[in-house]
C-alpha cells in the first residue's frame, strides 16, 4: 500500500507545522509543481485526483468538487473546532473557580 500524501488547501496552510511533527507527507497549494494560490476548486480537485493526493480543506466548495471527482478529502469544520476550543476554555475557567473555592 503506498504512503498517503496530503494536499493542503490554502485555507489550512498553517497545518503544515503540525504535520511535520508527525512526519506526514504533504504538499501545499502554491508549492512548486502544485496549483498556484487562488486556484479554482475544480483545478485543485483535478490535480489531487491526478496525483493521488488526499485534500485537506475547510472550504465547502472544494469539498463538493472532491466529491464530484471522487477525490479523498479531510474536511475540517472550523465552527466545530471553535466550539471545542470554547468548551475547553469554559472547562478551564470552571476548574479555576472550583480550585479557588477549595482554598
């Protein structure tokens, strides 16, 4: 089975520093031999299909193009991510209040 390689859409480009930690293979929109920044979603999906890449995006339109062309993708819903961060922040506040009440 070949190694999985990802294609990072331009709206998730900061993710590359985390992928480096796990030594995952990826390319980014705008890299040499990749679609340039501001490429259309259809061009990105076609490129990923041709290169057998898994697209990582939070762009609903690109997700739809991937589905149309049968391209594998990972969709990161930022709303869901923001809710998880908020929940974590609230839990930390509650923990501090509980810690202060115990002292």
